[in-house]
């Protein structure tokens, strides 16, 4: 088998992290890794380097504007977009993980390896149109995440969260698989395009629709749309903060992109099936926004709040699918970029403030903003962006989606969306209130004085970078949209034409 | 050269600014010079302008200095109008003000807030002159509200006491209630005429027919009259004036007797051509005036505070003026303003002199026998008393009689009311004089120290006394062979804009008889009061004991203050509280704002409950989700 | 640099404070005095620059958009958004009011904030940017951005430096305001996607083509957002909380400038974009305004906290503004315009003065005072003058505004105009009732003998700094009262055009005043509304309002 | 034959899902797997059948049973809090799904079409048994990446399992 | 019915569906983690049955078998991770009852 340079180019970004993922466990065999920082640094360095190289390759391909491929791996613009997306998220998670694992006092090389595996799975998941490969990508991204959720395994909640994620995730994968099989069986192909054409030509058999439902459910589970969302808060709470951030961002992102490939990309929107998908997504998006936002209100734990918030954001993202115009999908991609920054910053903030273990309640954040003002301001920017207040990027994400929603006549959904985001403002402001408007309790002050100063240079840096991206999304959105998101769509799945 | 008329109001303003900003540092002497000097200068300018006006064609000067407001269809210039009406009023205001400023120099000499006092007083003159001279209703309104403000400030001059600020507040709020009416009236006139310049309004009014029934014009004039009742202390807004006596006595003399309180009458005269188009309003004015005259006079019968007596007397006299106006006797009403200014200012200054001598004792029942100690005061006050009683030869007689005569022409009932009020007036004035100056001293200590006031205070008394005697001869009624010159003089102003001047009132029939009756009644009651109180209070107490009910009612001023407090103020406050605590806090904020918030919270608690923590339930909900999707896809 | 300045004056005005503020935000806590000084100098400098540059406009005569900057900002797939700032007769004085009040507020509260004072000043500067941007923005999305962004610094000002209930108040302020503007956003998007742009002129033209019921719905969405900001009864309940809890500077800015944005929004956008819907809803709006006037006054009357009293008086005064706008007459609208400035000056000054009192006595309860006049004569004088302005005494600014509004409403030609104007006059009376009642309790009478009372804590009269703050305000109070034309003449022509076209039956005339000349020709309205493109002849106004 | 294997499969599955004892349930599942293997045979796919027996019935089930033994928990523990509603909703949902599946499968025209087409084809040219060589060629020609990914997946699972259960932390 | 005896496509698909639903029911209704785990295995197997049936009736498509092999691998991986998680949880709680692991909720 001869591999052309194009094939290599498509393969390299996946290959490098895979190799690193295989090597890291070997390094972690070193017994001294608990005590010798250099070993840890070497492992982190290796992982970071691998991701960095991968990122570099992606940007290289992006710069040339080629659509490279290897077998079923389609590194088109959309794939490159998701690759950049995943590598950035993974790198940020890695940087935060360094701090977090030091705060938690537990460090294992396997974690890094699994993170890389998962990242590879994500890249694959989002850059193939073959359902079989998609399934494999799904499994490759999910299985390490189950374990990553349970990383801090001396905490029983951690294991519990992993277990819950595993069971629900396995059911969802099985459904995805069953859907794939049904579609394969009834259309005779595993390629999404072929399936789409077959549906168009032969019409939608009920069994094909069942297959489509099961497939859709697999995506929606990863996007954590209601009612497939219930694993989300538990898994996020269980996992280390950077992993939770990574899960919320990267998993959701690639699931959205994969869904984009599957539905508007293959089945098409104006077919009868496509319209059904739109209707279904409208219902679920509404439910997701409502339940996600409402459930976030009474939370006392910041991580759970952020989990519900990520659910509600899934609702906004799905609204873009409901609108279904090319502009709306561009908006969705833009939203994803901002969402990456927002959630990595939100979870990174917890790491950067040095909150560990059970101490992720709102009370634990009290007065921290004044203690570390720069970080506090970044956190505020993040929260306001999550709430969709201009001039933060989060507003424009919502703006692009709602605009198309209104344009396509879904005014009711748009009203629901803005109302939901009004509710969300309340709980995001609670973070702001805790950071800046409240004084720490006396016991907290005492505890803080006993503990050594928190070292979190890396995670702070990531949070600041994220805040910068958020602000850039607020002021230079045309750069992001036209230069990045729209290109990914236009030259990606051709739905812009 | 007439353009310098702007100096007339501005000079006192300069004085006020000087006294207010640097008066305290400059010392009392400088304050006195500036305070009095600017008003005197203003008076002299006014005289000059007055004569210029007399020479002007049509006895009228219209001076425009610029534009105040101009937008859309509304243009309000800064302009002064000097015609016989405003010219006379301007002279009265500046003249009497000058005298009272002079008087104040002596009266207030010991006061801490000397500069502040003169600041306010000068400011008052400025606003009063703006009111008088302003050529448009908004400008008139500036003075209208401004004098109210100065009245508030001067009544509350002793701000560190409990009562004075309260009285000031009361005065201001009653005034403002009237101002509200005034403002509405202005708006109505603006809507009607499309302008607020008095000259233009009167020009247009001249071409209109008298209104039949209750129309827009009647509404406008009634509202303006509401304004007049506030400023000129008529039913139902007169309650503030007696309380206003908490201010220094010169203030009472100037503001609450001679000038400000007559501005209501002045305003109606100013707009006489408009008012004469609305018979309903005119009748209302007459009746309100007559009833006020009676009501206040009866209350005045039993007051113990020397200034309160004079205050009710003022209210009563103002009622007379309105009675006159309402009976279509604009000239007569204004004539009474003119004469009243002299003798009432004199009465107040005299009372001030008494109070000054008695070390701020105001209770008549603690005075007595002051005739020897204060001869100038006594004699000048006696002249004023005779004036107000309406004894022939003194100014009050001429003006009051004209009003009573016109009232009779309007309705005999009004005349009867006026006559009763006149009798009461004669009685309480005689009572006042007798109690204060005759009999034995009832407070020997104060009596010992009593002494005649300094020059600055007695001089104005004398000047005013002369004025009070002479003023009446300006308007000798036709029935006595006079020409009622005042009417002729004011005619250009009162009939301004009318195509043809109305024929002057014709005197005939029972005029002499009516005059005789009223003079006799007044003299009779005066003598009755004199004799009753000449030798102390015993006789009167016996008389009061015979009519305990009436006495209590009168002593408590018909309980009107209590009624206002109980049925107006307290319910308003209660209503405000209800609005705040019930409507604002509970209904809008609670139900409208916090309830949705709380409901959202509860809904959030509920949806969070769905998260049971059991993985089986999670799978179940996923299954339900699939069912929903299947339903949507296969339906 | 100077050339850049003259070409980009508006950009400079909008963003300079924010950038300055961000710089100051970087100062460490220890350098707070320096930071404060720099902030004040910066704000004052901005005022002088703005005044010097903007007041070159000829005071009389017609004026259209005088200072303007337009450039495309982002036009992501379809809907273009413009970076569009301009200053014309409608917002000139509001802009100047903002730049004027900000340094004065900072100076006035120089010593009030002790904790993290540098950050406080910086936030005020950032807030100033937001307000200026909102006043100048001509593109509706751009306007919306500033409108929302402004909430953030204000939220922190209330939330960090506020009173005991500050968290509740700040959250309430934020959520309340946001709740209105989010629905507005949907309406905005609806109209913008129909029009294909956020330029108000074209949007207005589009709106006129929509069915009347849709116009009404859109108008209501606009009105809701603006009415909450104003605040119009019954959407006012955030105001007392926010005012009472906010630190002095916050209250001043809130009352002085922020509230104006609501009425400005009505004038600038809601009225010209939906003229029919506006006149359709003029009666309810006017009725709510009248209720607000009387209601605010009645509730203010029973307040025990001076600040809360002033807050409710704001409700009453802003009711006048809305009444004037609802009258749809030149006189009334001009009155509203002036009343906005008046309220900014007078109520701002009142809050400043209450703040000065609070700084000394640490209480704002009316019952804690009494006889303040003898302790602080200078303060009393200033307070009294401002009170007079607030109750609308002639020759002060308050009178002119209220007078024009009432007259404008009375002659509005609406059947309800006379009744509402008459009832609204009650507000003038009640205004005097609650203000002077409070003045009497606080300033007059014997000194409060209670050891713990506020009066006994007053040890010093106003300092030179505080007098320096109050003097310009007092000067303005009289200037505006004596020569209101220097303030409203610039808005005369725009308002005449606006109302003329709003009432005109000819659709071509109706959207004219909102169209920039170039956009009318360049974009070309698709339905040929601007076919002739000629500016409307200045309509005669004499016959318009006087109805015999 | 088909019916037999199908019944074995279904009955085994049903029995498994109703068993209280986990070990018995595991054994029932082996039965199911064997039934499935039979079905594969019916589908002329002996390779799959063999793998089914070896990997599922052999490896995976042994792993499961091994775990059961390791944990020493055979019996279902008493419920901590009975929530019958959840049970009933679940059961109802399953019933609905069952009925639904039956209706859909029976009503699907596409299945019938494929079936007839296949029958027609078989009539022409008998179905040959699954060819390993062809499978290998398919894997390495078209699904090489997939093959690699499965390899990665196995490695990841191994690393993960080790990370989770390694004795010392 | 005759076709049924010989195994028509519908029959296979029906069996697969039922197997899938029984697996789902096991996950949904049983509390023991291991039972749920076995339910998941059933669901995967259901997919296998359907897959191979389709492959057979689609004219012996080898892709189906390839897919089957991959699923086999995936199932093994899931088994490994799942059992590891069960063991890890058991170490903490000494139970395999899924309902008892509900410290994360709301």
C-alpha cells in the first residue's frame, strides 16, 4: 500500500498523539514519578508536544486549504476545524491538568495517555463520513473518558460518576450501533452520502427512520441534550476539573460537528426525513434549554452548575440546527469556538483558584476575585459570556443563531431561548457574586492562611487565553466567523453552496 | 429710554444677590444700605417709567427684551408691560416695599440672620415686580410662584423653631395648590388662544362673545381663579394666611397684607377682558369672595393674637375685593387693593411696633394701656382702623362702599353678606384697638419696658398713615359728586383689546341709602366693640359665656384646619403608604417580579429532582427520549 | 494625532474613557489616590474636549447629523452591522450631560469610597464609555450592544460598593433590565432580518410595510425594554432598590444618565420606527406616565429614607418625560428633551448632596435629622436650590421642562391630552409636598437633640471640593431655567422633522428623517420608498398644534 | 432450525433478564450467545459463529463470571428504596418498544424487498459461506484505519482498566 | 410462515430487535451492576445479529463481517473498562447495586 503525501498529511495529526499515547504509559511505569518532578514533566511534555505537533499539522493543512484524506479519514476543512478545536481543548486541559493533579495530590501518566486516546477518537469521529469509522471514533473517544471521569479514584464519587457515565454511554453506543446497522442494512452502504441518496431515492422506510432515531440519539447523548443529559452533571462533578472542561467542550463539539455531517450534510434538510429531524431537534432543544437552565438554578456546586449550563448551551447549539440555514451552521461553529473558550475558562478557573475535591461549592469561591484580580476579571468575563451579555463572544454566538432562528420564522423558539438565557444570567451571576461581591468566611480565611500559596501559573494562563478569545469573539467576530467557521462549512460539507 | 424699566425688577434682585452671597461678611450696615437702597432706587425708576407711560400713546408700554422659551408653537418672550394697572401696582409695590424695608432696618436690627432676611425680602420685591410687570402669563407665573417661595422663606425665617417652618410649608403648599390651578388655566388659555402673551390673549378675547354655559373659557378662568384663591387666601385655600403670621411682622405687612396676597386680584384685573366673558366664573368669584369675607371676619372676632386678628381681617378684606371683582367692578376691586395696601400695611407695622415694644408679646389679652407709651403708633393705627371700618373720609370708606354697592347690583344677598362682614370688621378692629391701647396694662412687666420704636420704624408709620387717609380721594364715588377717577384711569388696561369700552357703571337708585346703612352699621358695631373692651375683658367674657357653642367654633376657626388634616392630609399619606407597601412592594415587586423569580426557582428545584442519582432512571429517561423521537419521526 | 482626533472624535469620545479606565484598573490598591486623581482628570479632560469640540455646532437653525462616523463593522453572512456613531440635535446634550456629570460625580464622591477606590473610578469610566456609546450609536445592534454592556460596570458598582442589600439590588437591577431587552432583541432581529440591515432608517421603512398588528407587537417589545429603563410605571420597582443600595456615584450616574437612555430610545428609535404603533399606544403610555407621576410622588411622600424618596421622585419626574414624548407635539417633545437634562442635573445633584450628608452622618433616615440648616448653612443653601429645581420652581430648569411638557400634552390634539395634562399637574403639587416636607424635617426646626442622630454627627460644612462640584450644577440649573433655548434649540429641527414625518400620511416622508442621505441613495430602498430622495421641506408647525 | 435458535436466543435472554442469581443469569446469557452463534450458522457465516462462541461465550462471559466470583456477590441486594413507579414506567416502556418493534419490522416494505431480492439471487446462485480471505482483504484494503483504531481502542481499554484497578495508587 | 421457519430477513431482524429491547430492559430494570452490564452485552449482540443478517441478505456483503469483527473488539474493550469500573466501585462500597451509588445527584 502506497501512502501519498496527502494521506500522510491526513494521518499525521492522528498518528502523533497515538504514538505519544502509547509511549506515556511506559514512562509512567517509573516508580518514582510521585517524587520526581522531571518524570512527570517529561510525560506532560510528551503529551503536550504530541498535541502541539498535531495542532501544527492541522494549521498547516488549513493554511494550504487542501482537503486531504486517508481511506475513510476525511480531513476536509470541517475535519481540520474539529481537529484544531480538539487539540486546543486538549492542550488547555493538559495545562490545567498539571496544576490540578498537583493540587489533588495524585498524578498518573495513564491519565495523559487516555486523554490523548480520547482526543484521537474525537478527531476521527468528526472527520469521517463512514458510519463504521464514526462508531469506532465514538468508542475511542468514549472509553478513555469513562476512565478519565474516574481518574481520582480514591474518591468514591469519582468512580460512581465514571460508572454512571459508562452505563449510559454504553447504552447510547449500542443504540448508535443499532442505528448504524439498520441504516447499513436497509441502504446497503455505510457512507453517509450513500445513505442520504438512498433515502432520497427509495423514500423513508419506517425501519430506516428507526435507524435514524437511534443514530440521532447517539449524537444527542454526546451533545447531552435532554433527555439524554442526565449523565452530564454526575460525570462532570466526578471528573477532575480540566477533564470535565475537556469533556464538555470537545465531546460536545465533535458530536455537533458529526451531527452536522450526518444530517444537514448527508440526509439534507429539505427531505421529509430532514424536516422530521428538524422538528425533533426543535422539541429537544426547547426541552434542553428549559431543563438545563432551570436545573442549574438550585445548584450549590459550581461544577454541577457548569454541567447544567453546558446542557443548556447544547440547547442553544441545537437551535442552530433547527434554523438550518448555512448562516446558522456558521453560527453554530462560531458558538463552538467561543464555547470552547468559555467552558475551558470556567472549569480552568476552578483549577486556577485551587479548588479541589469537594471544595467546589459557591461558598468556596467567596472573595477569591479580589485575591487574584486578573484571574477574577477573566472569570467574570467568562461568566458574562456564558450568560450572553455583550460585548462578550457568547452574545454573538447566541446572536448568530437566534438571528437565523428568527429569520426562518421560529420566533417562538427564539423567545424561549432568550427567556432561558435570562434565567441563566441568574446562576452565572452567582459566581460573580461569590467572586467579587462577597467576603470569604472566617474559616475560609483561616484555612487559606494555613495552606501554602496556590501555584497555578499554567491554568491561569489558559484562563487568560480563553478570556482573550472570548473578547476577541466579541470584537472581531468577523475574523472568526468569516475566516474560520464559514470556511470550515463552505469548503467542508458544501452546505453553504 | 423707557427700556430701562427692566431695572425695576432687577435692582432688588441685585440687592438680593448681594445680601445673600456676601451680605453676612459685608456687615449689617452694608446690608441695610443695599437692601433698602435698591428698593428705593427701584421705586424711583418706577416713578420715572410711570410718567413715561402716562405720556405714551394709549398709556401703554410694551417692552421686549428677548425670548425665554421658544419651541413649536409656544413662544414666551422676556417682556414687560407697563400700563395704568401694572403701573399703579408697580408703584404701590415698590413704594410700600421701600417703606417696609426701611421699617425692617429698625425692626430686625437685633437679628442674627439680618442679611438673609434682606436677601429674601429683596428677592420678594423682584418676584412681585415680575408678577406685576410681566407681559406674558408664564412670566406672571414666575412672579406668582416666586413670591410664594419668598413667602415660604420669610415665614420660615426663624427656621430653628418648630412652628415657623411648618407655617412656611403650609403657606407654600396651599399656594402651590392654587398654582396648579393657575397652571391648568394657563394651559387652557394656551390651547384656546395659541399664545400666552397677555396682550395677544386680550386682543383675541376682545373679539369673542361672552360664553354661555360652562365652556372651555369658563374652565380656564375658573382654574385661574383657583390660582387666585391660593395666592389671595380665599375659600378654600385661605388657611395658610393666619399661620403665615409666624413670620416677622414687616413681612406680614408687606407680603401677607399689602402686596402678595393681592396678586390674585391683580391677575384677574389683568385678565379682566377674559374674565368678563364668563358669567359663571364671575358669579363664582363674587360668592367665594363674599363668603370668605364673612367667614374670616367672624373668626377675627375672637382671636387673641394681635397678628391673627389682622390676618383674618386681611382674608376678609381680600374677600371684599373678590366680591367687587365678581360684581364686575374690576376697578372697584383694584381700588380696594390700593387703599387696603396702605392701611393694612400700616396696621401691621403698627402691630409690629406694639409687639416690638412688648418684647414679642402678641397676645392682646396681655396688653393694654399702651396709648401713653406708644403715641405715634396709637394715632397712626387709629387712622388705619377708621379706614378699614369704612368711616367716611378715610380711604377704606370709598373703596369698600363702591364694592358693596356693586354687590347690591349683582345680588342683594351678596350685599347683605358684605354688610355683615363689614360690621364684624368694625367690631374686631375696635376690639383690637381697645385691648391694646386702652384700659389697664395687663402685663405690667412688659408694660414697664415698652417704649416707642426708633425713627426707622415710626417714619414709615406716619407716611403710611398719610397715604391711608389720602388714597381714598382717588376714587370719590360718583354718588358723592366725585368721578371715580380710578376707573377712568384703569380703563385702558381693564378693557384692553375690546373694540369699544364698556360704559362705566351708572350710579343710581338706592346708592345713598345703601351707603348710609353701611356707614351706620359699621360705626355702630365699632362703638359697640370699643365700649365692650375699653375697660378690660370681663364684659366680653360674659358675652362669650352666653354663646358657648358659637364661641368655641369661632375660636377654633370652624375646625377647618382639623378637617383638612383629618380628611385630606392623613388619608393622602395613608394612601401613599398603601401604594408603597401594598402596591409597590407586594403587588408589583412581590407578585410581578419576585414571584416569577421564585416560581422559576421552584421549577428549578423540581427539575433538579428529576436527577435522582440512579443510573437506571437515567437509562429510563433516555428510553423515553427515544420514544419521543420515534413518535416525532413516525407519526 | 490631532487629525485623527478630528476625524474620529466620536470614536475617541466613546472609547477613551474605557481605555483610560482599564489602565486605571491596573493600578495597585496602594496607589488608589493617584488612580482616583488620574480618573478625575481623565473624565474632566474628556468633558472639556467634548464641550469644546461639540459646541461648535451653530446653536440655531436646522441641523442634521453633524458629527458622524460610519464604517461597516461585521457583515457575517448576510446581516451587515455598522460601526456607526453620530451626534445630532437629539443626543448632543445627552452626550454632554454624560461627560459633564461623570467628572463631577467622581469629584463629589472623591472621599466617599474608601475601599478599592481606584477600581471604583475605573468602573465609572468604563460605564461612561458604555453610556456615550449608547447615546451615539446609530446602528440598532450597535446600540443594543452598548445598552447591554453598560449593565456590567453598573452591576459591579452597585454590587461591590453598595449598601447592605447590595447583592439583591444589583441582581435585581441586572435581571430586570435584561428581561426587557432580551425580548427587544428578538423583535430587533425580526425586523432586521426582514430589512436586511440594522440601519434604523431602512428598518423603519420595512416596519411600515408590515401589518399593523406586527408593528404593534414589535413596538411593544421595543417599548418594554425602554420603559423598564425609564422606568415607567409599573416597571419601576428595580429603581428604588438600585438607588438606595448603590453608592452615591452609582446613584448619580444611574439617575443622571442611565434612565435617560430609556426615553432617548423612545425618541430616537421607537417613535420614528413605529409612528403608527406609537400613536396607537400613545394613550396607554401617557396614562402610565401620569400614573407614574402621581404614584411616584405619593409613594415618595411616605418614604423614610432620603435616598429612596429621591428615587421615587425620579419615577415621578421621568413620568413627565414620557408624558411629553407621548404627546407627540413639538412642545411636549422638546419639553421631554429638556426634562431629561433637568432630571439628570437636578436628581443627580440631589443624590450627590444626599451622599455628602451620608458621608458625614452615616445615615439617610429623615427622622435622624432635623435642624441641619444651622449646622451646615452652605450645604443647606445648595440643597435648597436643587430642591427648588426639582420641584420645578420658575426660573430654575425644572419649571421649563414641566411647563413645556404639560402645555404640549394639553394641546396634543389627542382627546385625552387635556385630562392627562390636568391630572399630571397634580404631580407638580405633590413634588413640592414631598420635597419640602423632607426639607422641613431634615433642615429646618430645632437641632435633633439625640446623641446618635445624624445631625449630631455633622461636624463640618461643605469643603471647597464639594462646593466646586455644586457650583457648576447650580449655574446650570439657572442657566437652563433662564435660557432653555440654548439647550433645546438644537433639537428643535430634528424633532419637528421627526414628528412631521411620523404624522404624515405619505410613506415617503415618514422614514426620511431616519435615513442618512448616503444610505438612502446607496442602498436604495427596494420598494422605491426613497425614489425621489429629496429631503422634506421643513414643515410649518404653526398650524399643527393649535386647535381651536 | 431458525425458529429453534431464535427461541433459544430469546428465551435465554428473557431468562437472564429475570434471574435473581447473577451466576445463573450469566449462564443464561451463555445460552443466548450460543443461540446467536446458531443464528450465525443459519446465516451461512460459520466464522462469525465460531468467534461468537470463542469470544463471547468463552472470553467475555468467563470474564464476567470471574468478576462475579471475585466480588462474591451472587444475589441481588434488597432495594434501598422501592420506587415501583419507575419499574412500571420502565416495564410499560419496554412493552411499547416491543410492540413497536414488532409492528415496524412486520410493516417494513424495505425488508421484504431485500428478502425477495436475496431469495431471487440465491435461486440463481447459491449463497456461499463466508470467506475469510475476502474478509481479510476487505479489512486491509478498505478498513485499514478501522483496524488500527480497534488496536488503539484495545490498548486504551487496557491502559484504562489498569489505571482503574492497579493496586497501588 | 414457511419463510419464517427457514429464517427470512424479517425474522432475524425481529430477533435482533427483541434481543436489543430485552437488553435495554435489563439495563433499565435491574439494579445489579453486573446484570446491567450483561444487558449492554445483549444489546451489542442484537446489533451483531441484525448486522450479519443484513450482510447475508445483501448478498453476502463482507463489510458486515468486518464490522462484526470490529464490534467484537469494541465489546471486549467495553467489557474490560466496565468490569474494571465495577471492581473499582466495589472496592469503595462493597456492593454492586447501582441504586446504592447515588451520592451524585440533583
